[in-house]
């Protein structure tokens, strides 16, 4: 089972980015999918959570600016980030609670995608 993030980049303050995380492999079902971020010298922070069918939660630091959504048919989760600030600069990681076809539990992480917000 693998998670692969994409969509990071360099943007100016106030701009938007959409991150994508696709899960692949021997997947039976995915329960919770999450986005974390880690800025240099800081601990990894939970940004947003999506539980099926459509329950979401957000860190206070991004609430109102970020939306997590999911396409279960594609085993993909998205993070739409608007009104980006320099303090949003971090490596963003996808995380998921996956049940494999073999019915094993797998707590998966992606490799991360860099988001840099700078003028």
C-alpha cells in the first residue's frame, strides 16, 4: 500500500493550492484520511481529517481557509488551500487508515510535498 502526494509548489501570499493524495495497492477499504504538515524546526501538525461518509475536522490555524475532500472511487483525498500565508509553509504529508485485501490494518504515510508561501 502506498500514498503519493502531489500539488505542492511555490506561491505568493493570498494564493491557492490544491494538494492531492492517491492511495494505491491492495486496498479493501480506507477509513480515515488526514493531512499533516511539518515546518522546519517544528513538530508535525495535524491539519485536516476526513472520516467517511463526510465528516471533516480542521486545525484552528487553517479553519475557514482549507477544505479536505475525498473521492472514494479513486482512493484519493484532496486539500484545497486558499488565502495562503507564509506560516503555511511546510512539507505536507498524507496519512490514511487502510484495510488491505488481506484484511490487515495499515497506517500509511506519503512521502510529502513541499508548500512554500513567499513573496
